[in-house]
């Protein structure tokens, strides 16, 4: 078993751990084993990078934190209004550390294997608890170091040694605060909810981080537009509840010599809250370990109530009882499968964010009034750009081994399985996103774009049919493992995504003629009717040959 540099550094504090009653030799061996096992774990930000990975994926992912740290640099160069600059810096640092902690390191904090393996050995609970905290702190130190290394040296060059020393101390306090607050957050959730609710919360934070990575590129580009920022801080009592202000205040106190009472209070909070949080965590550690037992309980077996929205959707959009059954099945899978949501929801978040970003970042001299008269509403087609990848993901499931039921069940028509799943995708995923963006666009561009929105929506339906025909035909919905999610041809998916550009071009040409958009809508309706009959023929029954073909991947 190889040696880790982080453990060699940790050995410097061996005496401190011994004073605290920790068996350092046992803790070091536990950490060595856990760090070795963790090398196989893939960080959330690299979830879609491919299935075959070698080496320590955590260390390989640190460069992306270094890239995003460039967003902090402008705030360190715009002057010496430290309460403004450093509050923004530590606000971003807190966000990155908290989301990374919850999304990537929750498995470490919520590891229940310690209870079954380590606690049966002659190892004290204090040693096990110390190993868990140090394990997390090693991770967070790497993340915090990667994200703040460049800003640290920029601050050292721009503001001097004292600035960097304060920055380093506060960074350590920030890491402590994030780790302990996350632990206390989990304790509260487990106190009142079951383990499944906690897993759902972690899943949504992973989704937030995945969206944040893509959105961060845009923020990073626009961050360099800041210059000559001047602002005056006015204290209000509720500012005491905002942690980033705590970490901006010490710079004002020690560098600008501002000993105002509120800045002194912020400085005290920056130091005392992490220390008090550590004390509370140590006292509540036994309760936290007891509540972790909820993660071992299986609450999935409880019968779930049917959603009335799903029932209405099945009745409105499905023509046969069999198709309605598959609609409900697909809707349930989309709602319950965490891995599916982790793969799909980031794309939906991007589909909401990007059309609005392109419109509101357009440098129009006349503001929204000038924009409202333009054709920029065509940016809503970005919602359709994600359709091929989302349709492709309908094939995959964590519970793919249960797809033998498709073969055993008396399914009358295979087409009902596919059409029901596609309709559920449109009703549950695409339509809410499209409606949300459409409302904002109607507010900006007025009701004149309603026919255009109808054309975009019909184009999305037609693009969904084409994508299904190309990538999903022959596979039952949710019948393949996510292990094969990267096996599709890159060129094929790229062409299907670029098909959105064809719809944009035809739409733009149609809109340039009087009543052209209405002719385009009529053509789309005709293409949809013909396409639906071709893709989902009513006379296509599920025979033995088709059944075996559909389940080849699972077998």
C-alpha cells in the first residue's frame, strides 16, 4: 500500500492527536486504506467524461477548480474596499466548497461501513470519528487549495504579506465551517426525515453543481468586465446573518484600520462560529452516528401514491390503456431515479439559463425595448438543442435488470412502450422548461411571438421523433445500464443536435414572409402526423423476434 503525502504532512500533528485521546497509528492506517479506495471515485464534475478512467480521478479534477479560481482575481485587483471585495470572494468560496462537500464528499461523511467494520475492532469511537473528520478535511484542503491558490498569490503581490496571512487563516476557518455545517445539516435532516430524503437532497445538490460548472464558464468570461468599482457599505443588523461579510471584515480591521463595532462583530463571528460549530459537532457526534442507521433502512418498498398530474397527463395525451400504463411508468422512473436525474436535469437547467443569458447579455443601446423588436426570441431554440441527448437517456436505468418484465408481460404493441415514454418525457421534462422560458420571452417580446413559439414547440416534437428513430428504436425504455450511456456515436449525436440549426434556419425564412409562419406551422403539423404514423405504427405488435431484439443489450 503506497504512502500518501497528505498523511506524511499530517504526522506533524501526531502529538496533538495523542493529547486529544486519538490512537494516531490506528487513525493513520484507516486513512491510508480509505484514501486508496477513494482513488476509484469519479467527481461529480467529471460524471460524463466517459466510463473508462485510470489513476486518481480526484486529483485529476483539481485543475478545473484552478480554472474557476480566475473568477476571484478581478475582485482582488479593483482597489482596497475590502468589505466589498473579500465578501464577494469568500461568498464564492463558500458556495464552491459547500456544493463540492455535499456533492462529492457526502459519501465520506455518511459512510456507514465504519459501524459494521471498525466498531467491531478494538478501536475507540473517538479515533474513528477523528479519522472521518480528517478524511474529509484532506479532500477539502485539496479543493480549497486548488480554488484559492492563484487568488492567494495575486493577493500577496497586490496587497502584501499581511493580506495573504489573513486570507490563509480565514480560508482554514471557512473549510472548518463548511465541513461542520454540512454535518449539522445532515444531522437535522436525519433527525426529522428518513435516509431517502437525505439522498434526494444530495442528488439535487449534485445537479446544482453540474449546472454551475457550465454556467461558471459564462460568469468567468463576464467577470473580467469589472473595473473601477466604487461602493459604500452601510451596516444593517441582518448583515450579521451573512457569513461572507464575516470574512470580509477582518481585512478592513487589520489592513484599513477600521475598528467600527460592526466590523469587530463580523471578525469575532468569523473566528468563533467555526470553533463553536466544531464543539457542537463533537457533542452531537453520538446522535449523528445513531441517526446514520436510517441510511441502512430501505424505504423504497413503500407504495408510492400516484401523482394526479401524471394521471391527467396520461388521460390527455395517451389513446390506449397500454400507452397510459407506459406513460405512468416512465413518469415514475423520471421522478424517482436519482442517476437519471443527475444525467438529465443539468441539461434542463442549461436549457433554461442559456436562452435568457443570450438575450439579457446582448449589448442593446435601447435596452429591452430595442430587444423586443428583434428576432432574438429564436434563442428559445436552445431548449430544443438538448432534445437528442435527453431522448437518448430514456433507454437507461439503475434498475435495468428488471427489464425482463417487458419480455414476460403481455404487451400488445411495442410502439405503445416507446410513445408512452416519449409523451411522458415531453409532459414531465421538456414542456415545463419550454413554458417557463416562453413566459419570460412573451414578457420581453410581447404576444407577437406566440405563433413563433407554437412553431418552436412543434419543431421540438418533430425533432424528438427523429431522435427517437435514430438512437432509441429497438430498445425498450429504461432497459439498459448507465454503463453503456457513453457508447453512442459522437457524430450521430452531434448531427442530431445540429438539426436544431436547420429548424432555426427554416423558421427564420418562414418568419420573413407574410403568413409564412402559419404555413410553416401547417407543414410541421403535417410532418408530425405522418412521422408519428411511421415511427409508431398501430399495427406493429410485439412478437418474439422484436422482443428478443429489444432486450439484446440487457441479456
